[in-house]
C-alpha cells in the first residue's frame, strides 16, 4: 500500500475544511465530503439500531431490575449526561487533574470538540475546541496518558477499510475547567495489516504507548503503536493480540489490567510487557447503545457509558483493582472490590453479578431470553435466520 503523504498539523489540510465554531443546539448529521454514503455493516451500530423492537422489549424488562439513579452529589457515581449537544457519547476518560470529571466526545463528524462532564451533576463544565486538526471524521475513543495529555482517536470506519489512514489528536488536559480552544497535535496512523474499523483507543498509564482495538463481530485485534508517536511521518500500528468484538477499552491506573467492552459484555485482561494475559468477565450493564468504558481515577471501579440523548453512565465496582485473578488492589496496597453500588438500588446497575453464581435467577432468565431474541433478530436481518 502506498503510504498516505504526511500533511502538516497546522494549518489544516487543504482538502478538509477548517474547524467551525460549535453551533448552539443539535445539528443534523451530514456525510463527510468525498465520502460515499455509508451502508450499514451487519455488525455496525446502525444494524444493531435496526433491532428496535426486541431491544425495546429487553430494556422494558430490565427497567424494573435496574432502575435509573439520579446524581446524588458524590463524584464517580452513576450519572446522566445532561448536555443536549452530547447525543453520541462514544468514549470516556477519567480526569487526572479534576476529581469526578469525565472527558467525552460525540462520534461521526460532529466536529473538533471534547467535553468535560461533572459526575456529581451530569452537567458539562468545559468544552474544548481542538484547533489545527481540520474537521474530524469519526471520533471513537479518548484516553489520558502518563504525561497528562488527552489523546483523541479519530479511528472509526463503519465501512471496514474505506480509509487508508486514520488520526490521533493530542493536547494537554486543561488545568482550568472552562470553554477554551487549544492547538492539538495530529498524528497520521496506519495498520500494518491494512485498514480496519476501530472504536477503542487506550494509552498505557506507565509507558505512554498507544494501543487500538479493532472492531469486528467475529473478533478483532489489539494493535500496538510505536514507542513514541511522531508528526511528519506515518505511525504504523502492529497487531499484537486477539480481542473479541470491542466498542471501547481502558487501562487500569496501574497499567496492569485492560478492560474491554462490547455491546453486551465486558472482560478485564491481565496486561504485562505489552501483551494480554488471562481474563475474566465483568458484570457490565445493559445499555441502550453501549459505547464507552473507563476506570475511575483510583481504579476501584469501571464507568460504563452509552450513546443517546441524556445517556447514562453506570459505575460497577471491580474486585482486586480489576485484575483478572482478583488479587491486589490499588497501587498503595489497599483492598478494593466492594459490592457493586454498595448495596444501593441501581448503583452499578449491572446486569447480574460476577461469575460466582450469586446473581438473581429471575434477572438471569430475562437477560438470556432478551439476548437470545436480539441475536436471533440480528441473524434474520443478515439473512441467516
């Protein structure tokens, strides 16, 4: 494959329009210039969204078992994103500088915007506009590195291989929470084994190396970037592991675990020397459009996010600091692993318990029936029923 010619970070690429100020209210989606009309991939969000009837039935059944909980004034708890501009929250990252703050973004061609949401209230407390990156194409992931910089992954490709290259944007996390414009560094990215769709960008909290998990209904790959991203040349990511169908991922604060989620499940993998180890299931919540996950800043819980207007973010406690073997805790040695939501109804909102057999039989039956119905409908939609 002929490498895509590098382009300067600033000014924006001449073939892409410059970033525009964020309009008030919602705006209609529009196709990216020179991009063919998107046809829904069988395993894409659009295809899954077409299963409205069985999904709605499942959500109605689950509603009684997993009631929503309003923000209670405490940080890092279940909360609802209140900002009407954030309709497709597709990534989450816990702030390193501001306790209880979570960075998120819309996907598709929303624009060069990143939002800081306060988990105490669900309200947006800062909007960051990235300058010098043109107009993003399909932003799908966000992560914070050990240098305190925010990394934004413009890595989506719903046509599974349309784009010869994708981009990563990077800027320092603002020390003050207010609306601001920052000059971001832009990196060109290619995969060593050819283009692919991806929704998961993870920066290792110790080494600073960037990883991307590709998305495929039959299983994707974990891709490792170079030791240091560079401008002015292509950054080639190489496949170093196999992963399931993934919509987002996040490293634990100590870097020893990697959580990966899909639409219906989540797993935590041991991570050592840049490679995946053993894994275990995590009690991920059922959500309308399960798109994002991040660890809390202290590593005691995972925060699961969803797309949609007033989308919810659900906290799920993790045992042993989220490590697959359940051992250890935070870096200071304190034990974690408190029961999900500390026993409060809806806090955690998980679809069942861990793999210890202690979950509710009734809820388990509902989940099995609901997932079965969704899978059957999906197979019929694809002509396999």
